[in-house]
C-alpha cells in the first residue's frame, strides 16, 4: 500500500518524507489547488528528499483547458523536472467539451519518459469517466488521481471502485481528497485501491513576533500534520 502526500512548500515536503510518506506530490499555491513549484523548490526537494517526488505541472489555477503558450510552459517545466531527475510528474489536460486531450497528453508522456505521468483530478471534471479512463490509459499515463467526481473521495467511492475494477492492471487508480486516518482503511478496502493520496493539511501560526496591525491580516502557513500521516500509515499496514 502506497501513501502519497500532497505538499505545498519545501518545509512540508521535508516533514512528510520524515513522517513516512511513500511519495510526495510537490505543489505550490494551495488556494488554487496546487500549481507548478518554483525552480528553487524543485532543486532543494531533489537534493534533500530521497523518496519519490512527483512535481505537479500546472501553470495556473482554474480550468484545465490550456492555450498553446500554456502548453509550451508545461513542456518546458516537464523538461526541467526530467533534467533534475524526478521520478514522475503530475498533470492533466481537457478539451472544452469535457473529454481528455489525448493528443497533448501523449506528447507529454513521451516527453516525460522515463518519468511516470500521473493524470490528476482534471479527471474529475471529465464528462464521461469511463471513456476518460480508456483515453488516459491509451495515452500512456501511469495512474489517475480521482475523488470519484465528487469533492470528497469517500463520497465518490462507488465510482472509484468501478474505475479500479475496470482498470485492472492497466493503470493505477489513486483515491484522493478528504482522505484521512478515520476513513483511509475503509476507502482502500471498499475500492480495492492500493495507492492513496492525502494532503494531511493543517494551518500553523506564523512565527513572526511583530504584526502590523494596520494590515488587518492573520498570517498563517500551510503545513502537514505529521501525526496524521503516521496514523494513515498505521491504518494501511
């Protein structure tokens, strides 16, 4: 059983790796659901983390319908991750009609090789999940991250179970979103998934001693709950 932890900064990545994560999905910008990490973040992560790290390649928040210029950015970022020696990357592209952009996805799979390519929760915005599954398999991706086309993977567990069954050994179906220690074991058992994804996200208070009252803001940092990661690992093993 593999536990992948999504993180949104380098400190969280280091904490998650030490807490027992099997793989890291490395992102920035949690407000947008994750965007491509900076070069500095990528470089330090590669230098300091020994477990597999999969950077997300997403040039902006919002939808997954990309212009030619945005697609060029995606390709440049994948080439950089390949140069830095990452084990895989995470991305996803759709057409305006809700179908998988198979042509571009195939290009990215070829460009990324020998890195793995995980198709992220753009899948959950696809019009026909079963057709999307076949299109992503045909494109050469290694896995699909999905919450079963609902905001929460536990609520989408029936579709996830169907996807796992239909996929067989052709691709990995990895449930994610709302996965925690109180539901991970039941979710894995019900769906048959062997890889699961969680952010174990928490907000921590700023260590700043001075706060400018006139700015009227609460400074908090995004981090990971180390004990929650350990509890999830215990539930899976």
